[in-house]
């Protein structure tokens, strides 16, 4: 399989919901157009930011179908199909292939854990085999899954076992392992960095593609970080990355769960994603107002 390397930012969209918690699929077309205006190259749907673990299988299929239907040309649709039930994950993978999305990804199971590298490779191989025509990404996020297998070791074991293995969504702070993963097999795999706060550090190790929730509104800021780094303007790249870190700190401390705070911010940009689902909690009106006021001074919001 020829692996397409990602060059640019992939947003991890929120799943729009109505006030009663039902899906709001009608909001996705405007969301997709918004992402295209920001210059991102893809949408990683139904992952952590998209509350995929809080959606039913039917809802996840509906969200994937809508994104596939409305994504503008040039916006890749990557569907997270991970689940604690192997058969359900395989069903989501097969569905993603049937509707013609661009790629699939899956987290490690996050209740019962796989048995080391071999167990994780076997789990991913079963899911990838349900969509053999699609590029497959392992979604590495040990802070949520509790599965902290070194990614470079995973690649070494999975390379011959998963024919459609395309790469990794690397959402962790272990930059040494990230660098090893980038270099594995002479850089064969598409290793996407997933910690927005550390993008500049990842660029210095060779990252060219990244997936993040804050790219839903601040992609222009991060694109400036990349441009400054590429032209050798380290001082500007550092200053812009520091602004991104301050923005994230404000949002994380905004009163509700960070994803809920992010969703509330999107309303400010005329992309209303609604509330989150339990167990996540939303900020109060007062908390959201104070959070947005603090953000205005940073000049970090997309227009």
C-alpha cells in the first residue's frame, strides 16, 4: 500500500448536539465549510474531541455518513472506529469502508487492556482487516486508554502483520518515542502529532502532520507557527506557540470539561456544536462569558 503523508493540520471536530443531547447532523455542513476556510487538510471524527465513546454505534455511523457526504474537496475524512468491543469496532471499520471515507483509526481498548505489544498488534490487526482497502492508523493516547506501549515497538511488530497500516495518531508527551516512530523504516509511516501544546517541539523532530482539537478555531495561529519554523524564524515560532499554550490554559480552566469549553467557544465563531454529554459537564453562562473575555485579549480566534 502506498502511504499518503499528511502535510498540514487535521482538525478533530466536535460532534454537534442539540440541547436535549440528540445529534445535530444538520450543523455538520457548515462545520465542514468552516474547517475548509481555516485551511486544515482533514477532519478526524468521532475521536476523543468528538465524544465518540459517548455515542451509540448508530450515531457514529450517522456522523461518519454526514461528514463523508458534505466534506468539501481536499478535506480528508478520517473516522475513529475504536471501541471496547472488538466486533463493534470491526463493524464501524467495515461501515467506514463501505461509505468511502479516506482512512480509519482506533484507540487501544480502554477497560480490559491488550497484552503488551503483541496483544495490541493483534487487536489492531483484527480491526484493520475489516476495512482492508482503507489506510489504518493506530491512535496512541495512553492518558485515556492506559495502554502505554512504545509506538516505535508497535510499528516494528505491526509492519508485517497489518498490510494497510498507514501510521499513527500520536497523542502523548513522549517526544523520544515520537522521534523514533518518525524515523522507523526510513520514515515510511505517517506519524501525526496530537498534542497541540507541543507542536513546535514536534516540528523540530520532523513532524509535518498534526491532529488536534484546537485546530477547529486556531488553525491559522498554528499555521503561523509552522511557517515561522520553516523559514528559520525560531523566535517567532516560540512566541506563537507560547500564545497557543496560554489559549489552551484559559480554555482548560474555563469551568466545564475542556471539551465542553471548546464547544462553547465554537458558538462564538458561529459554529454551534451544542452541549456535551454526561459524564462531561458544560460551563455555566458566567464561566463561559469570563473565559471568552480572557481569550479576546490573545487575538487567537479565527474569523
